[in-house]
C-alpha cells in the first residue's frame, strides 16, 4: 500500500555545486552520497522533516537523468512514494491502465527497490514507488 512521500528527486548538472547550495539553504547535519551504476546516477541526499531531498546528477551521457537535463534542464525530476507492497502496487496500477516505466522493481539508491510510473499516465508528473528490500 502506498503510504507517504519518501523523497523528492531533483536533477542537477553539477552535484558539488548543488550540495553547496542546498547546504547553505537547509543546513543539513548529514548528506548521504551514493552512486547507482545501474541507474547511471550520482546522488547526494539529506532528510528534511522525514522527507528526503535527493540531488541527482548523471554519471554518463546515456543516463535517464542526463537526457532529462538535456531536454528540461535542472529542477524537480520526480516525486517518490513509499510503499510496503511495491509488486502488488505495480500490478494494480497496470491493471488500471497506468503506464509503467518499470514493470518490475529495480535496485535503487539507499538499497531500496524502485519503479517509475510514466508521466503520460500521471498528469505529467514522473512518480516513483520505493520500498525496503525484503
């Protein structure tokens, strides 16, 4: 069941400059750094009252984030929702004609299982479902 907003993904070109900017604005006590090779991303994230802010930069020119930046520039990339039933949620959404980018959960940052919903089915918003690995 989809439970809450987990994080907001923000596409950035220069991760180090973005970290400095977000540090000056929000003054997080800790910033988590991680690369997810399978997704082609370099991530820096921090918590803000229970919602993670995830700064996401491309690792290579072929990554989905690189293509997003080329087409739309920096800014909000996706909103992620926490679920404890990611497989069942994907099936339910597919049964209700929601277009899925990922029909099966993939390994994402923070050792989470993730799957994206296509913005053509979600009012123009790229949505991500994420779940703890079982």
